[in-house]
C-alpha cells in the first residue's frame, strides 16, 4: 500500500490520510447519500490558490440542502476548513470536501442525523497514481460514446444539481461499459434525446468560429467550469447560448469540448468513430483551453477575482 503523507480535516481536527475512514455499515456508504465538491488548487506566484472556492462551497451547501443533510457549519467555517487543509498539505492540486451520515442505521431515514464533514487536499498523480503505472485512464483528447440506453438526467428523481454519490451510479455503469468498448467517456442524454452532459463534465459545441452552445442548466450539474466558460466567452469575442442540442447537431458540430475542474477545457476529437471536425483539436477549443490555463495560473488580471489565494485568507 502507498504511504500517503497527507492530513485530512475531519470535523475540526486533522487525522492521517489512512485514518480518515467510516464504518462499512454507515448510512451514506450503504445508501449513497454522501455529498461532495471537488476543487482545483494551483501553484501561483502568490502561493497556492483555489479556483472559485466560494462558488464551490455554495454548491456544496446547495447539495446538502437538496439531499436534506443538515450541515453544522457556516460557509465561513467551511472556507476556513479548506484554507487550513490546503496549508496543511503543501503541493496539493486537488481539494475535496465531503459530508456524510457516518452513523450505522437500520432504516433509510437516519435516526442519527449527525453529518460528518471531511476535507482532503492531495495530488492525484503523486498520492494516488504513484507506483501504479497504466492503472488510471487519461486521454488528453477524447473519444466519446453517446449513451442511448440510460437517460440519466431527470429532475423528478434527484436533480442533477446535487453532487450526491447516488447520482453517479447510473453514469458509472454506462461509462464502464463504454470503456470496455474502447471509448474514453460518454455523453448522457435527457429524456428528449438532447445532449445533457458527461458523467463528471459539462459539454459545449462551437457551431461556428465565434459562437458556443451548451445545454440548459435545468438538467445538468451547474459546473463551475461551465459558468467560467459562459462568463469568459464575451471577453474572447464569442457569443454563448444555452439551448437544447439534439444528437444530430452534436454529431455534426465542428468543435466539441467538455469542461470540468479536473482538466478545464477538454477537447473531443471523435464521437462514435466519426471525427469531430477534422479529428484534431479546433481553434475555439484551443483558445479557450489556453485562456483557462492562464486564468487558473493567476496570470490573467481580468479574471483574477476567481482566484482564492490561500495564504491571503
Ligand atoms: N457534471 C457533473 C455531473 C460533475 O460531476 C462535474 C464535476 N464536478 C461537472 C459536470 C463539472 O463541474 P465543475 O466544472 O464544477 O467541475
């Protein structure tokens, strides 16, 4: 086993990585009720910075409200827990906050509604993938499958706005099957056969060189990177609209990309064995990816307000 030398924040105290555990019979593990949010930490000239920390914590609190988990912390306390955890774990690139019902329950309704909060800061490459070459799938340019069997995004079950463990099981099943078929990722459709999102990323198309389209917010997770692209677009001379994207339009789009905290802007070069555009990363996608990288590196004054500098808070 890897010796991971990290400290995880658990309800106000730090515990070693290996001790940040919950019981096998805990309510959240058995019922999928854990909520979480995932943020990126960047090494900048002003020290470590978390990209849009405040918005991530707002979404985390919103997930708790949707699922009905009573969080016993204010937003200021959660922000402080994140700051302390990043400071405690130098060299981190990922920050994950989770809340769960850690008690052992009989019924699905917890008799003990105490919610435990954990905050972890780490680097996936050195802390998790180290010593396991080839075990983790990563493609810098994506080949996607359109998932037609499972329409995953329905507001009348759990809204996709909640980052709750249970929302990831159906996409996991579909994506696992797609991996066996040689794809990197999948596109989930909504009930009207229009594009929704990927299991852990939002989707955009660029129908022309100066125009972006992304599916409406109702049936997708309100991605922070998605919001970032929508807000950056005008500064780059791009118009951006939210509207339904039928599958046929997706398949004909000259540029397609995914967005998410872990990679930023992620080019799609193939969908179901058809090239997207000429099968290479398109200009709009490349320009957005470069600008995004500049912003998260703390080198873009226009959008520096999105950077939460840990040592200055
Ligand atoms: N959709 C889903 C379902 C996700 O889990 C994620 C990852 N958080 C995203 C989209 C992308 O969101 P963000 O840009 O906030 O990482």
